[in-house]
C-alpha cells in the first residue's frame, strides 16, 4: 500500500481544499505544552508528521482529542516524563523542540541526538543548544542524548548564525517564560514562525518584532490556554500549483493565502503560469507556453526552498535554459537523479549560479542546476527519498507519458493530507501496487 502506479499524461483539473500548515501544527502541538491549560487548534491537518509529533508529546504527558475532524484539543496537565526515548526521537527532528516545555515545567530535558527527517542536508541542533546556553541552561552529552538542565532560564541576547526556522521557534518558546528580556537576532520571519508568535501572544506572551529580523521577548511568569486557527499550508498550495501548470491543467486551491505566497506567485507569473486570486482561494492554470527563468531560493521573503523541487519539474516544461540556485539546503537536489531517469535534461553544479554567492560557495555541494526544456518525460520506477522530493515525483509521473511506479508514498503523506483522494479528484490515474 506504500507503492502507487500512476498512468501519466492527464492534466489535473478541479478543486482541492487546503488544510493548516504542516510546519505550524507540529510546533503548535509542542507550544501547547508550555501551559497546563487546554489549547484548541482549528484547521489541524491529518498528516504523518503531526502523528509523529503527537507521539512525542504524549510520552511526556500531553493529551490529544479531535473534537471535530480538524479541530484538535491538546492539554498537558502534568509532565510525566522528561526523557524522550531514543527510538521515538529518531523519527522526527522536532524532538529538540521539547526543550522549552520540559525546562520551563520540570527543569530538565533528555533529548536523543539522533534525528529523522528529510535527507536534504544536515540540520544541526547547535543553533538551538547554543541559544539555550545563552539563556542559562547547562548542556552536556551523555551517550546518545543531550542532557539539558535549568532551574530558571534568563533573558539574553542570541544572534543566530543563520535564520533557521526551527531554531528561531525553539528560542521563542524558551524566551516566553525566561526571566527578563531576550533578543533573538538574525531570526527567521517565515509565515509559520509568525503563526507561532500569534499563538504565543494569545497565550499571554509579550513578543515584539523589529525590522532588522530581531524578536524582543519579555518573559512572563506563565502562559494560558487559547484557541488558534492555523495558517494554510503554502507548500501544499505551491505544489498543487506547479502540478496544475506543468500538466496544462486548471486547479482551484481553496484556502490558499496570497499574502504567504507573493514570491511564489511572482515567479510563477514570470515563467508563464497563470493564477487568479479569489476571496476563498487561488486558481492556478496555464493557457500558453512556459518561459525559462533564473531562480534562487532563500529565507523568507525569498523563494522558499520547499517550493524548489516541484518548480524544477515545472521548468522541465519551459522553453530554453533555466537556472536554479539553492542557498538553504546543500543536498536539496538529491531528487534530480530520478527525474533524469524520466528524461529530464538537468545538470548539477557546485558553483553559485543564477544569483549571488551563498554559504555553499567553494564547497563540493552541487547546489545549482541548469534545466533544458521543454522535455517529454516518460514513466519510470521511482523510490521516494523524502517528503518534498516525493510530491515532485508525483507531479513528474502525472505529467509523464506511460506508467510510473512510485515507492515510498508514506514519505509524502507526512505532509499532505488525504493525498490519494485529492489527486484522484483532480483526475490523476492512481493504482495501489
């Protein structure tokens, strides 16, 4: 049931309802554990990553209840355990996010060093741990665990070496109840981070945001419960947009939010894709040829790294030579070899192409690619390595001539709710192997 056979060559047409963002719900589940009071999250998606995060929270004492299919109530009256089992922590990189609720409520956290997640490049937790040290925590390594202790976190100035999303979110949770004022500089400002800030503010936190990517957090003694509606998942929306335009289809993504996708929408328009912003969503379609472009990923408000893989498939259908420069994750192009098997004309380079230099300059990482199109793709047998690459392969398979066999659908279901039904509704021909 983890393998699909897709008959390609069918444009996607129809409507899909967008749910809450994967990168919001997982962090908000953890955030709820900062208080004993219940927190209710509306538009909560049913995806693999939220289930894995729920398992992490439950082992520490959190209680989950879906009041309706997409209305989730979480309450942690007592922390019953300060250590995350190694096997459980290895399933998800979010284990490191448990530092804040554990330190604020019981003063100690034991977190596995091993971490799961997508194979798109190392995402070290040193940003997190160095930040906690600045806030007064004692950190040491014992066997395969980080052991972190603090009777009381205290405000400090933390300068992020890179505007890491999860690192910023972790330090925001730590700072909300730290004694005094915390400055988090060179921080991430992605919509999902701001969604977390909005939820924390509802819970009683005091968080200011300055124009120089600095959060100023005044610690409060405690937080209360709240009700919060998640922002829509802009990654799912962009993936569906790429699928619609690449296949020559017409898809209305109900719930897609223009403000969170401005850079994507501009880029889509430059390449020749069409979209109509409507009060309750965005329609994506195509009625002409596509143009080659130069594209560079970056932190928000730049072109999101998670938008890059499906957009590369779209660029295989654009006339001319397109250049993509990846500046966020050094191994994000790991999916390209499978697209080449399907006939894509893509070459990888270790130079900084298509924009300015980045932190991978003079490295051996192949973090730029040149795509020649338009190219007819053909069916192939594909093994999914990670979440975003997985949906990219689905787009390629739906676009390609003939049948494709896609192994590892569970990777994709980590971030896309009811994926099979959605794609079938849009006209995709899917069989389970």
